C-alpha cells in the first residue's frame, strides 16, 4: 500500500488500511531488533534530521536508533545550542535545514501545529514527534 500523505502529522489523516500497513511494517522490523547486528537498509541513502525543541529522552532516542538501524544517516540537531537560542524562528530554522536537502525531518515542538508549519516550509517528509498537546502520531500508533 502507498500512503496518500507525504508527511505524518497526525493519526486522523491515516485510513484504517494505512494504519494496519504501518503496524505490520513495524512488526516486520522486530526481528531486526533481535539480531546481534541490528542494521538494515530500508532507509539507506536517506538523511533524517531530528529537530527537538523540547526535551524528550524516549522519543528522540527512539527515532535516532530506529533511523540508524534502518540505514539512514541521522543528524540530531541540538536546539539548546543552536541559533534558536539567539532568536532564530521555527520558519528560519526550517528554511536553513531545507537548504541541506534532508529526506526526513522529525520534529518535536511545544506549539500545536508546529510540525504542520514545518511541512509547508520544507521539501522533505515531516514526521510529527509531538507538538504540544495537539498530536503525537507515533505514540498514538503505539
């Protein structure tokens, strides 16, 4: 099955068959996690940027480990030491990151709708890793 949406911003955008497909795909990677060498190639050649504007040990490490195990090149942007601290806006950050041509941008932000705003400003897929009290689609799928 192919997905209608380029981004994963919320669960309401997903149809029941898409949810089933995602969960089945996730289940297929359980065996990868049980191997001695936990490295696959499903995301080989892709670059994922993890952009977490709020602290999140479990979510950020889960995204980083999963992407690396699936073969992606992963950049975790330390927002605490970034230009955001000097007043750079979310849109400024998006434009800067977009110039680097990432394939996937995983974003966590305290403001509802932040991931959707990012999806309008970048040319890559955006995964919402939590935007305030609004959405956390990967947690909802769990």
